[in-house]
């Protein structure tokens, strides 16, 4: 549910909810080198055939890849799959058989997530056309059933605190609207590198530790568990309008 996380979904919000069709592709460690080779070949041919698709690719620290496709509604999913089927057909017609190439290499799970504008925090807007950050971290927050309102209120307390101290620490929150183990919210943070993010967080903890503990106590009673994934944006595997 990451890419969680198409980076320009916020630009869609005036025309409707910023949603993402998210596919996570799992690859065994022993097959990783072959997967990189086959996927790179497919995307090179994808470029040559000028397929009209927008997606963002990420590699995670858990032997998987995210393919994030911005959509405006569930109705757009049919169009995405139709485009994928046509692409599959054209690849085969041009001598590249995806079924044979990717056999035994991966498995895929799918979900749909929606950007929560009200609970996302961006004290400084990114420049238009700016490339996405290189490093991402996604915290999958599995809420207790019926506790969405309480978690929203706890999140707003975090926002109020960051505003009061003037810290430029941005985040996005996505809600899983279709997928396993709901209700689930995804907190996404990013930076130029993991080191840069860890340093910023370390500095904040040293300065505001007690405040963060109080804020955490507002949130934790309403959460079942939290799982975290790290990821890295793959610009060579991503296709979008800025190219």
C-alpha cells in the first residue's frame, strides 16, 4: 500500500479523491537477480512501444516491489487492467512473452489506498515537477475496529504540535479502502536518504522526547499493531507525465 504512494496523487485532489491502485510483487531472494534482468528488459520494450501508463516503482527491504498507479475512482481500475492486457498482448506480438519470462519469479497482492488530505502534513510544498525523494518509510497502522475517529484526533494533535514548534517534518497518510486487515492507515515519510531521515528524527527525539511520549499515549490505545517497511524509489522503472 505503499507507493503507498504515488508521489503526485496530491495533484489530483481538486478533481476527486487521490487514490492509488497498489500492487506489491514478491520475489524470492534467490530469484532477485533474474527478476531485475527480466523486468528491465520488459520496461525497455515498454518504452519502445510507447505504452500510455502512469506508475511509480519502489523496491522494499522485504524482497518485494511496489507498483503504484494513481486513479480517481474504482471505475478507473477496469481501465488500468484493460491497458495492462493490451500491453501484455503487444509485448507478445513483439517477441516478448511475459508469461514465460516471469514464470516462477514472483507473486502479486493488490490493494487500493486513498490519500487523506486532512491528516497529511506538508509545512513546505514541493516544487512543481520535483523528483520524488529517494528513500521512503511506510508504517502500516492497524487500527482497532471503530477507532478511526480517535486515531484521527490523535493525529491532529501531532500536527498541532509540529506547527507550534515550526518543524519541517512532512508526512502523508493513506487509508486502505480495499485490501486485507482493515482498518489500516499508512503513514509515509521520505527523505533524500535513510541517513538524512534518521538524523532528523534523532534530533527531534532529543529535543522533544517528553512531548512525543504524551502524543504517543493519545494514539496507542486505539492501535492493534504497527508494521514498518523501508523502500527506495526506482526512477528508471517508473513512468509518468513529467518524463
